[in-house]
C-alpha cells in the first residue's frame, strides 16, 4: 500500500468513524463544501454539503434519526491523480422513529486532495446492497 492510499484510507476512516458516532460536526467536516451526494433513498441529488446538512437535520427532527453504529468492509482505494475513489460495503445501525434498523449498503466516496494536502470527500454515492 502506498502512502497516498494509506492517507485516503485514514480520511475514509475518519469520515466513517464520525458517522458511526453520529458526530455531525466531524462527519460534515470530512466533506468539501461543494461535495455532492446521491442516495438511493432520496428522490434527488444533494448539490452541496449544506443541502445534505439540512436534510440530515430534517431527518433528526422529523424522523428521530440517529446513527447507532457503522461497520465498513471490503474496502478498496483507486488513485487517479489527485483524486481517489474509495468503495466499501457498509452496514449501519440507525434509529428512526424509535425503531432500530440495520441497513446493508454499498458506497462510493470520491476524495480530492485540497491545496493543503488534506483528502476531502467531494462526492458520495450510496446504494442498497443486493
């Protein structure tokens, strides 16, 4: 594994760990402001981080949404210049409306290196696992 691949995996670990703790501030800090989001359970693409943050807040207030845990497996990194494509299988425990649900999904997160050298997520695509 190269140093760059290791740095991308560290960025992915930071993002997944914050999500698993329902740490909104740390989770959203892992995304660039211009990041886009494509989720199978939404009828539209979220065009930037602010739109996702607003959606997340809506889920919390309307649905009682809370992340209880998250496990990432089958992790792969593909480097293309200053862009890295991270894919994994993700199993997430969430509470919605007081009920605990476990979701099994596949996810692609595209990372880009910012001018300071930090790997930030610029696109997330989540789909249901077969």
